[in-house]
C-alpha cells in the first residue's frame, strides 16, 4: 500500500511527514485555490452578462431609432487680471 501524498510546486510529499500546522496550511491553500477558481468563474460570467446586456441595449436604441443628443460645446475663456 502506497503512502498518501500531496503535490505542491510540482513536488510530491508524504502526508505522514507533515506536522499538524503544515497540514492546516495546505488545507487553507486548497480552499483559497478553490475560492480563486470560483471567483474567476463568477467574473467570467459577469463579463459575459455585461457584454450581452450592452449588445441588447445597443440594439434597442437602434430598433427604437433613439438618437444620441448633440453635444454642446461651451467655450470658456480664461482672462488674466493685471495688477
């Protein structure tokens, strides 16, 4: 029967060689990796939703023939006061 091992930084370690603190740290690393993977998935999902909603909104503007307002340019002049 082979010993249970873990892999960290492309190296394998026997679990029986790890003290309690090392096991706890490794378990935290596994949890953090899982959370990072989940957050990456959620971000991808949100980005796809944003892109889809933007495309739909743009199409609504086109379908309803809603035009953007004309931009108004206000020219301000700075004057120097001589003393």
